[in-house]
C-alpha cells in the first residue's frame, strides 16, 4: 500500500467496500426471498390443518388411537412430502406423529405461535420444529373438538433437502453471477469516477513537482488574482499556482535586490576609494615633506584632505541612513506643520551656497495654503536633498525654484532647476540604487533614494515631471485636518 498512488488506494478501498456491499445485498436478498416464500406458503396453507381435522374424521372420535394416527399422518405426508403432521395436547405435548425413529428431537411445541396463527396474526409466523432442537418453521394449526391441536409443519425435512440441492445448483449460481456482474459494472464506473475526480489532484502534483524542480514558471497562471473554482481540488490547484506565482515574483525581486546590493557595494567601494586615496596621499605628503612645504602649501593640502574626509563622512552617513530606512529602523512621526515656513527655512539654509554659484532661489507660495501632516524632520531632509542636487547641477546664472500648490486635499511640492536635466536613458532608474551598468552609473544617487524612502514612510512618493528645461521633481503631502 505504501507505494500505491492515491487513485490506486481509493480503487482498492472502493472495490473492497463494493464486494462487501454486494455480499450483504445478496444475503439480504436471499433472506427476503426466503421470508417471502414462507409467508406465501403459510398463507396458502393456513387452512390445511383445519381441513385435515375436518375431513379425516378426527372430530368424530372420542379417543384417538396412536397407531391409527400414525397411519393417517403417514398417508397425508405421502400425498405432500414437504409437510409434517403432529397431534398436540392442550399443553403442546406431542401425542401423535409419523416421524422416523430418532428424528423427533422435541417432545412438545410452544403453543404461543399456534394461538397467534389461529387468532389471525400477521404472517409469517414461525413455530417450533419438532425435528430440530432450535429450528423454527412456518406451520398450519387447528384446534380439535376433543382437545388439542393439529400441528402441520409446512416446510419439513424433505423440503429442506430439496431446497438445499436447488440452492447449490441454480440459486447460488444465479446469485453469484448477478453479484459478480453488478460488482464489475460498479467497479468500472467507480474507477472512471475516481479518475475524473483525482485528475485535478494529479495536475496539482505535477505543478508541485515542476515548482520543486525549479521550473516554477510553468505553474504560474496568467492572472494571479483569478477567482477560485468551486471544486475543492481545482481550487487548491489554482491557489497553489497563485502562491507559486507570488513566490516566483518575490524570488525574482529578491534576486534583483541582491544583485543591486552587490553592485551598489562595489560602486560605493569605488566611490570611497577615490577620496580615501586622495586623503591618504595628501596626509602622506604633509607627513614626509612637512619641513620643505610652505605655510600656504600646508594649508592647501590640509583643506583638500579635510574636503575628502568630509566627502567620505557624508557618503558613510548616507549609507547608514539608507540602511536604517530600508530595514524599518526609522518610523515616521506625523505632525501638523506649515509647509511655507519649512520651505523658507530650507531656502535660507542654501542662500550662501546659491549666492556663491550666482544662482537665484525662488519660492512660489499661493495664499491660504493649508498645513500638512507628516514627519517634519524627514520632509526637511527631503527638501534639503532635492535643493542640494538642484544647486549642484545648475550652472552659474541659473534658477532653482520651489513651488507649493494645494490640490485634492494635498499640498504639492515641486523643486525645479534650469540645469541640463536628466538624460533620457537614466530617467526610469533615478530612484533606484546607484550602481555601474555598462560602464556608466545607473540610478540617481543615494540622496534621491533616501528621498524616495522617506516619502514612502509618509505616504507619498517623488516623481520626475517630463518636459521643460532642467529637472522638475514633485511630491504631495496629505493636508492636515
């Protein structure tokens, strides 16, 4: 049984149950036929005992001679060998019979069934068989005028012998053939039904095997959200395919993220190596040539070294901040604040750097702008990163502008510049992890990635506005209630 399939196991169990049911049905049928035969015989022969008592002149005799009774009963049994005639007294004791020597086992008969038959009880009524210690058979009975009863067993020993021979020859053969034919037809029908029922289960098994072997795409449906069918096994198969599709999609995303992480680490290592090499070189120069350098040269070398150190520190800080954002270590703490005030504060922070590059900083603020609900520190960092990128990529004489607008219960924030803009090949990947692709950097840098993660924590996201000069980035925050 261990190596059999589910269909084979179900077929074997069904065959065993079918044979048991056929056997029970055959037994019940045989028993029902026997009871019906007894009922018919008893109903037809109900008046036999009364006829014997009336026509055998027994009622005219004041005393019954045993020898005469034996002779009379013998003649009656010759006429109908299947009957056995007995004379009973008022207590049911057998007073006369024609049974061969040694065949009579009982010396009395229970009179309760006899009286029930005489009173017209429902047939068949079984009475004691005098030739059997425990047997009970249908009978006919009638009271005698001088006391006692005529008791006629309707299906005696001779009938039992003939019935046994007939059962062995024809009845049992017919019953077995019928049972075998019904069992064969039901078995074929059951096997076909089991095959149809378990076909979705076999398909599910095949899907699981393909998924386990790594060919999971073969089991993925076109629509992951397709409705489940009403058939339980088919519903299980559809649910598994949907699950396999989601797992496959998530696995591809994980592999893509892992690949991007590896390439980002390689890119960051490259970006760190350049300033670290420069920092090490200038510090080494200061250490080796300290006595031969002038004060101006030492100050210039120290300034370069400090700038490279600040660059390394800023990159490390960005990596640390991005890791905290991506691993859920930072949660947004929403509060109501004025976006106008925050914009003015950020613009003032970049006023000197913009003046140094001869850039104009502008703010477009409409009247009666509602407050927003978001994490104040995160939104300040978002504006800081966007303005820093805009100032660094805008040439001298250009303009960097922040525009605020109220729309659909939100406050839209747009940061634009008059710089060269973002190349078309990089527009789809500026909010992804930066890593080299084909010899060029793909992605918009750690600053934009941090901006996107922070806005996602506040229920928003930054997007690039196509068209126009320079670069335009916009996001929207939920207005405070």
